[in-house]
C-alpha cells in the first residue's frame, strides 16, 4: 500500500487537493471550483486519493463529500520514521 500512497502523492495537484481539504469536508463541486482544471479531472484525482486511502467519501443524495483520512497517512509516516531510524536493520 505504501507504493499506492507514494504514487498518489507524486502528483502535485493531488497534494494541493489534500491541503485544501485537510481541515474540512467539502463536496467535489467545491473542490473543483477552487482549482483551474475541469471537474472531471478533479474527480479522477479524488478517485486516486480515495484508492490510496488518503480521503474518505461521504454520500449525501447525489453529492459526494470528501475529507482527509488521517489514518491513511499512518503507513507513510511509519515508513519515513523507519527510514530515518538507525536502529532498524536495512531490508536490502
């Protein structure tokens, strides 16, 4: 899953989206209107972020609301902490 997370974060627009929704849940239309790309492009970015477990989606009628899934960052955080921890043996 770490590969999926890193691939999702590799795209700058996705990082911008995560930053934009980090403290609030927003409908996809509000997210799309904040960025100068098409709604379908934002939808694709959100789908990738959802697949990586970095956002949570809540449906209300026909709208989809997106919020940050903080737990989704735990594997990445653990990976980075282990990377810098000299007491951990290298797996290479």
